[in-house]
C-alpha cells in the first residue's frame, strides 16, 4: 500500500521500510497431482525464502510448522526462525505451536504478540497483545461446541500438568494485561478531559483579564470626561466669579479633587492588569518600547520594571510597555545608534494648534520618543481651546499610550485649558 501511494493507518511516529522483495507462504497449497501434502507445500515456499531472502526483504510465514508432527514441526520452525534472524531478515510469522512461541519469547531479537481471546464469549476481541503469546483454546472450544463431557475431561487429563499450569498462567497474565490497558485507556481519557478543562479555564482567565482591562479603561475614559467637564465648569465659574458663590466654587473643587484621586487609583489597577500581560524578559534580551522604533538591551529586570540601555541613554520602563524583538548583538548595535538630543537643547513644549488630530499625533508621537530617549519625564502639549475636539482626540490617544504615566490640563500659569501637561 505504501509503495503504491495509498494512505496507511498507523501512528504518526511509525516508520515503514521499503522492501526489495516480499516472500510469502500463506494458505494451503496442497496438490494431489504433484503429490504435495500441506506440509510439503509450505516447506517449498519457505525454502524459496531461505534461498533468496536478504536483509532488505520481508518474509511472511503463516502457520509455521503445521501439517506434520507437532514436535518435529516445532523444531523445524525454530530452526527456520533462527536462520532468518541470523541473516537479519525481517519476518512476520504466525503459529499455534507452543515450542515456537516460547522460543521466540526468550529470544533477544524476536518479539511475540497475540490476538486477545475472550474465553467467556469464546470469540477473539481483535486486540493485539504485545509480549504475550496466545493461549491454547482447543479444549475450551470443544466444550463450547457441545462435545460430550467425558471426552473433554479425558482430553484435559492427558495434558501434561506443567504445560497446563503454564497456559493457565498465560491466560491469567492476559486478563491482568487487559485490565491494565483498560485502566490506562480510562486514565488517558481523564487526562484529555482535564487538559480540555484547563484550556477552557485559561481561556476564561484570559477573557476575564481582557474584560477587566476594558472595564477599567472604560471607567477611566468616563472619569476623564467627567473631570474635563468639571474643569470647564470651574473655568467658567472663575471667569464669572461675580455670579458664583465661594461655597459653590469650593464644592466643585472638592468634587474635582475626589475624581482625580479615584482616577489615579483606577490607573494603578490598569497597570496591575497590564503587568499580567507583560512578556517575560531576561537580562540580555533586546526590546523596544511599544509605539516606538528605538531598540535597546535589557540590563536589569524585576517583577514590574526593566532597565533598558538605548545607545548612551539608560531608561527604567514598566514591563508592559516593552516588546521583545529578535536581533543579533551586531544588528542591535547598529539599530541603537539613534540621535539623542541633550536635555539642555530639547524643548519640553510642543505646539500643535491648527492641526487635525492625526497630524497632531504624528508630531506628539515623535515628541514622546525624544522625551523617553533624553530622560525627560514632563512636558507640555499646546492644543488651544477652541471647540475642544483636538484636545479630546489627543487625550484619547494619551490614555492608551504606554509611555504616559499621567496627564492633566494646565494651571492658569501653564496656559489653562489650552495646554495638556504630560508625565512619562
């Protein structure tokens, strides 16, 4: 089947050799015209195999040693197996003769196997038992067919007690092996069930984790919007202080402070959840900051943060902000040669007024990269007041940027609601 290209039913790790020749002796080829008995017909086929078979061939022999006296047939069968084994010929042989079975059982280069037989149902189960020779079932079969009781008992009394005990031992061994295999099958099924359950639990954990991040992020978004509304109200109240009482202003400011405190607490919750998603890093790994193209080498790492060397700049960064990259040391050195502006020459204010959200964010993204590389952790983004659309678009991006620790509207001295102050 294999040589013809047909699919073969076997284990994925199985290996099937391609034989040069296949010699077979199967079936009953007795021929009265040629004065050949069953035994002689078998032996003629076996002789061809003995004359021509090499270690690249396969020999198939069915019912070796039958058709003649069991003692002589068994002895001849053992001699034939020894010859084939010594020449390294792969052979598959079936037999009912005990002498051949037990010889193969003790031989270091031979393996025995049998088809399991259910003595209660008096029928084969068609399961292969490796390492166990088949028992003798002639008397049991005669009894099940209704042979007279006296004949069956007489036959049992004529069997050598030592041989009888041996077959009984083999049958007991087969039963125990069957029980062990059944137990193994059940344990395997249980193992598969547990594996599926563990996979489902991991999936549920992942879904709950993602759901937790989404929920907290949604709450953060709502709180930021609420704080923005309170700031607008406060700004309007400052401009129209004559119409608002001092008590009302104090109340609004108190509520605003509470909201900011809850916002910071929820931000920490999000950071804890993000840490669960962080890739495991080791000293010597090459990484880049999410949202950035700069690549650096991890020189120190703990449970929450890693110290990363970017060319001449060393930065301490939360693990969830880093992504591991594949790079050889030589390639990494070339990649790390980025231009790093000095703190003294770097401006910490960026003006994006008059731009769309997309245009503004392109400049802000590059601006934040430079802040990271220079080690500056505070800067201001000027977006103006206007309709507030540009500011809201920038805040939405900042909330999801792993480089940002926090951000807020500017104080009156910093530019008021037309400026956002970011902390990295």
